């Protein structure tokens, strides 16, 4: 059960965190909408529906989609996206203004997709355009009138393409293209969509995945994601049905939404904020148990200290051997007396570093030091704080305003990119084996990524907002 929870929460988050790219384009005339060529099929056959309206193509998701090295599948051969299909769909998405996709199982899979290409000149020379978008594929003309086969290396079956009413149609068979053309010409043969308009994804499993995840029963699952790009901001929300049935009553209680209470510190500028409730951590036999041994805690004491709300903030100021860095602060509310023991144990581990520590206002236990590292570890009756952070970054505490949920995340990626540059400097000082190119690649991506805010409201739903054009905090050093 727990494995199933992590899969779907990770899937939601991973989909939420990877579906952030888009194109801002003017309106174009098309003879027919791509969604209007998806052929009718029974509801139980549908595995995946993807509809992207104009301006809503999620570019980074597409780039990941192209690189999937394995088949997305269910038992009994119910494959619904193969690697060569992923490469073809991804390349054509990147060259499209709007698109639609349908994958079904009968029980064998079948794919239908339609694209309105962005480049009008390209539409006049589709073979050349397709070869530009799909350089790894071989495009073969089958007959005059615009029918092609699309072949990839190490692929036994080709995909099929045809131009129709201003759209490029793709299917896993020639018969599939015929069904799409009939749907374009006859509304009665079109797929009945579960929404009126907008950009959406619907992923449906009849119950096989639940068996794989060990639920013991064939429980149908469905994930729906809706999104819109407006004025350089992506707004996305998702909702899963059937996921809750995979959890026991005790698991549901642990993962139930909650609201933060109390006052917390906000070291400015805040670059990343992560809030979640730690529960049922894998303490025995791992790094966490070794931490308990270092702190001289029993397993029960360690569990009491770690489990509960946890707020992690990257922000403020810190120093390591006088090198200026951005701080990291972990705040653990409601840990009681065990928090004081943990703070004292941390200072004992630091040894001589703690000899010159100064007190932190409002915290009778622990303190802070500035050399060789800016370290803070302190506790009072309500809150314990730990981190590499200058005590001057901790101004007056404030009430934390978060909507009910089980996880919150806020990231200013351009500001984080500047912090990443600081990490590169530290890498040179300590001589790590991480290649500089690996740092640089991730930094360049962050510089363009904007600001993100993500909330998991419950096990089955959440939402995300991404301001793509945000330039980050200019006062980060």
C-alpha cells in the first residue's frame, strides 16, 4: 500500500513538477480542431487522452516523454505507449501549435494523434518538416495524396502519417488513419470527451496497476490533470479517483490534510520552502538509525523527535570558511522535551565548534556560531531549529499561512540558480568529484524556470502555479 501511495503521489508531483513549459502564440485558423479527429471508442478501452489547446503545449514534459526508455504497460500486453511512439509524438508536439492524443486497449493497444503544425511554410512541405522534427526517423512516401510510413531504428512496426484538413494525423495503423478521417467528416464517429474545452490529460487503468502495487484487488484508478497558460503563468490541477481505496484506514489518517499552527522563522530572501508531515520513517537499519546512535537516542526517542510537521527553508545568509552562501533552516514544531535533548546532542557532536556559541533570542536551549560554519541549533517549548544559517537572518517569527494539505512547496528557480553558483564555488574549495558541467547545466535550466508553487491538498488531489517569466530575487548574493 505504501508503495502505491509513493507511486501515485510521485506521479502527480513528478507530472506536476515536469508539465511547466509552453508556447505563447497568436491565434491561427485551422479547418478542424485536433480533438475532433479522435475516433469514438468504448470508455473501458481508453487508457490515455491528451488534449493541448493553443499555447498550452508542455515543452519540458514533451522532452521527457521523448526519452522514456521503456514501455508504459499493464499486464496481458496492454501496452499503450511504445518508445518509438513516444519519440514521434514528442517531436511533433514540439513543432505543433495544438495537439490531441488517444491511446486505447482492445486489449491490444492502438494510438491516434493529431497535430496542427506551427510553421505554415512547413505545412507545404510536410516530409521536410517531419524530418526536421524527427531526425532519427525514416519517412517513406507510400502513395500520392500525403500518406507516409514512419520508421525508427530497432522498431518492427512503422507508424502512419497523413495530412487532412490542415492537420497532421498519426496512428499505429493505416486503418487507424481511416477512422480518424471518418471522425473528421462525421461528428457521430468522434470520441466523446469528458470535458467541454481546455487542455487536459486523462490517464485510466482498469485495475491492473493496483494489483501490481500489491493492493490485493483489481481496483480501477483514474488521474485527470487540467491546465491553462495565461500571461506567462501555468496553472495546473490534478485529481485521482480510486487511489484512496489502496490505503488502510491508518494510512489514510497519517496522510490526511492538516493545517500548520504556530509561528515560524522566514530567513529572507526565501528561495525554497518545503512543508510536510514526517511519518513512519524507515528508521531501522539505515542512515536515520545511525543518526540516532550519534545522538545517543533510542529508536522510540528518535521516532518521537523526527515524526511530525517539518518546514525546510533555503534562504537567508550563511558562511562556510568565510565563503558566503545561502542558508538552510529546518524547523520542527511540537517536539517537546526531546527537542532540547537533540539540540544539546548536536552541540556535543560539533565539539570545539560549540565553545564560542552565542545564545539565540527566545530559545533557552542551544545557540549559534559563525566560524568555521554559521550553525544554529536551538529549541524552546514550541519549536526546534537546526541549520547552516546566520543568526542575523532569523528575525521575528511570523504565523505561517498555508492552506490545508499534506505537502507544500515554493521555489524561486532563478534565485536558486544564484545559490547553485555559490555551490560551484564551494565545490572548487572542497574538491568534490562532481563535474562542473553538471552544475552548469542545471543552473542554466533554473535561470529560465521562474517561480513555482505546489500544494498536495490530499492523497488524491493538488494544484500547481508556475510563473515562467519571473526573474527571481535580485538581492540574492
